[in-house]
């Protein structure tokens, strides 16, 4: 199953997790150093919803932003 909202098309976004070590300068250290960068994914908060589409009930994967905005008519 794809992690895409069927209403707005929201899909996973890429980002980075930065690992640092050391003590900050304002705390008396020599500064933080980056020791690793890992690519990560930010996934949309998708929910499976029974919705009315064209007069028929259909099961859809919809993000919570669309649900709160009222873009989906629940069955």
C-alpha cells in the first residue's frame, strides 16, 4: 500500500537526522561536532476511512488534515 493521501496527494517527505557529540560552547565546551547524518522519512498521518464517493461507499486512505478540514464525507 502506498503512503499517499487519496484526497490531497500528501506523501512521505525526506529529511535528515543529525547526530552531534561534544559540549556546547555556552556550557564551557569546545562546541558540538556533527558525527553522522542519516536520511529519514516523515510519513503523513494516514487513516483508513469508509467514505462516500459518488454515491458509493469506498474505503480510502486519508490524512488527518483532510479529515479535520471536512474534505471527506464519512459513511
